[in-house]
């Protein structure tokens, strides 16, 4: 079972997933934590995997996330790193 961890930033809280000693975050969550764009996070991740600094299969996981969109709740699978 995983826990949700909330980081308080100047822009507001950022929720991430914690499983054991592993913290999982989407590109959007990382962008909030590091005060940058999701494009910059994506570029950095592509470079990390292209240069084989990390193995993508070992450092990514798809989690089901429920989001409020308008008046309905939508369940989506989002990639976490």
C-alpha cells in the first residue's frame, strides 16, 4: 500500500506517492516541485534515459489517478517517475 505525501511549496501543496523508500511523481508534480515547466522535466527525463543514466523500465510506473473534470470524476493512468 502506498501513502500520499504532501509537500508545501510557495505555489501550494504538491501531492506525491510514497511506496516504501520510493517517491513517485508525475511530470506535472515534478514541475511544481522544481518550479519549472513539464516540457523541461520531459526533456530532462528523455536525456536521462537516452544516456542510460537510469533504466526507464525500472524507474517508471503507471498509476491510476482519479481527477475532477468539471462535474465528473475521471480515472486515468498516469506515468510516474
